[in-house]
C-alpha cells in the first residue's frame, strides 16, 4: 500500500513537472501552447538611428542586393558578395573619417559621396587604386543610392575627379597578352597537362578553340551545349553546328560560336571523350563547381600557367583566339600584333564578330584583344607626275 501511494505521488510529480515545463512560456490566461518566435521588423518600420547602421545596412542588402542595377533580372553570387563587402567598407570608412560621420545608411548624402571620392582620388594619385577599381566602386555606390530611393544622388564621375586619367579605363594598352606573344607553345603545354588531368586539359582546349572564360570552360557540356545551325536560327552557309554558351557566362549573356575549323571540332571531340555522361560537364563529376574551379586553378599553378611562371594565364587564350579570328576574317594580323592596312569597313565587321563571340556588347572592347585600328596620321601625297617649268 505504501509503495502504491509513493508511486502515485511520483507520477503526479512527474506530470506536474512536465506540464510546468510545457507552459512555462505561455502567457497568463492562455491555455494554448505557443512556440517562441522572433519576427524581423520590416525595414520601413525601423526609425532612423545611426547606432543601428550595420543592422539596417544588412536589411537593405537582403531586400535589394539580388537585383541588377538597371535590368529586371538577378545578379551572380559573386556580384552580391562584392557589393556586400563594398557597402560595409563604405560605412566603416565614413565612421572612421576625420569628420566622424554618424549616419544611418538611409541618410547617405552628397557630402558622404564627396568624402569617399576624395579619398579615392588621393589613393589613385599615389598609385594604390586603378581606374577599373574606381569605376566598379562608383557603380556600386550609385546602385546603393538607388536602393535608398536616391537614384540621382551621384553626379557624373568626372565631377569628383580633377584628372580624367585617375578614373578613365584604357581599353588599348598596346600589350599582346596571347601565349604566342610570350613564346609559349599552347599544344605542348596542353599535352603536359593532359598527362596529369584530362579534365583540365579539356578546359584548356575549349579556352583555346572558343575563347571561353575560366568558369565557362568548367561548366561546358560537350553533348548538350552543341546545337545545329537550324536550332541556332542560323542560315545554312557551311557551318553545321554551333557552340551554345550559356552556363557560367558573365552577366548571363548567351552567345553562339561557330564550329568552323578543325581545332574547334577536335576540342569538342576531346571533351566528349572526357565526360562521363551525356548531361555532364567537362569537370570531374565527383567535384562541386567550386571544387572543380579550385582544382583547375591548382593545375594551372602546378604547370606554371601563371604570370610568375610562364608569364601567361588562361585568359591569354581568349586574347590569342580573338587575334586568330581577326586574321581569319581580314587576312591580316590585328594591330596589336603589328598588322595594318585593313579597310575600315572590314575592320569594323571583324571587331563586331569578335565582340559577339567573346560575349561582349561593345565593339570597343576588342581594342583590348586586338589593339586600336591603325589610322595613318598623314594622307599620302598624290603623284601628279613631273611639273613642267
């Protein structure tokens, strides 16, 4: 009997303890159990407060950072990460500025822009910032101004710099970055890489033949990313198949590349032998995309395909391919390789075709790959024959 009473008291104690644990966080008078939740306040409901600068900035990024600055589409993870780093640097810089700006990100104004661009100007004068970096950061700052409802806050970039050379990019530096210009035999290097890693060799072959970027070559699927001329919407003018480049492209730009010579067909055939399945890319199927890109970088370093090694980088194959295409179209080497005398109309035609193949929207970008068109500074004198005196 005593044992039974003791067991009953024990059971009632355990039930009470369990019940107490269950209703510990329930409000008085509410018999329904409610889980504790935390709802993040909406950005528009938060009062302006400089002390919550980083928190508010994070909310702004969560709302807007995925968007393209001017087009109705998203941006890459890389762009989002770069914007995030810049925005946090921007407000850390302003807080540490000699004027000790105390601001909520939503109160970002013209005087803050002038403080930042003034700092960039000094850095550029001392050689610590390049025009390309300044242009990128200025674009990020302009995008942020649009996020906070101030799209016209920034004036033209020329208004903040007293020397155009500090912020203007030079698209024609006169340097031939092809492997050929450095005396590097592409075929020999690829053979060495092939003996070590066939996936890396396939990527290099694609870079050489189709001027693919690093990431594009890793993600390329040689079976599914090759389409017929009819599928590409191209006329039947001797090119039966095209490379449909759309995975891993910069800015999500699709482009078509004709498979119109033996080097390009060989690169496709080799890539198809390397891949495991019809829907697989040329990278090792055991690796994620990030791991595959790291692996390719490792192989490049192992075989000296760096500026410190052979003096060339994979991107140099894009330069070499563009130069080869220019010569194929015009019959003359590009200006960057010493060519000249191409009629302006033919030069423009070649540059438009090369820009499209490279995935660029501006023909001017070809100045980087081919050099500026050589224009005679003086017109030749007409020969009128001997003058009778």
